[in-house]
C-alpha cells in the first residue's frame, strides 16, 4: 500500500492510501484528517479524525483535483502510518478511548525521557562535571 500526506488549499492535512496518481487528480481511499496536539507535558502528538464525517461507506474513495493540493508527501514517518492504520482498524467500531490513548503515549514518553536522563547520569566527561553533580550540588551563590 502506498500512503501519502496531502496538505490541501483549505488548510486540511490528510493521510490516505493512494489508489491512482493521474495527470490532474489523485484518487485516494480512507482519507483521515491529521490534527497536531501538544500535551500538557509539551509533547507533540498526532490525532486523527474522519475527513468524510458523513460517508456511509466504510472504505470511501475520493478524487481530489491536484490544483487543490499544496503539498504531496509520500515520505511519511512510520509512527504516523502506524497511528493511521490503528485509527482505521479501531475507530469504525468506536474502540478508541482518546484519554487512555493519550495517557499511554504520555507514559511511554516519560519512560523514554527517564531512560535518557539515567543514561546521561552514567556518562562522565573528563573535563566537565557530571550531570549528576550539576543537579545535586548546591550552587555557591547567596541571594540577599
């Protein structure tokens, strides 16, 4: 399957499976709108929603005129593709609980950051104090 992200003239950013790439049009399947969301811990996340909210088809196909496309990118981050596929698989059955989904992503982020901090604590540089020393040693300044 070939996926692409399309940034449209109206500002919508969608990800979809590309069925046909003709001279003047793209034929796409299951378009999903991408929303960027910054969490309270300042991590950027991607949320998805149906682009065609009122389509009866579970697998809608759409033809988009290329004049309405500002950017076409087939080079998509694999995490975005995984999120898109997860959304397509579960959203139609209302199985996605956004709060738990975001909570899980935030927990994963915290684990990654904790791991990075611990790795940095363990790194020692000959000509500079360790990160542990910088954090745990009180400053030599007095505030009056």
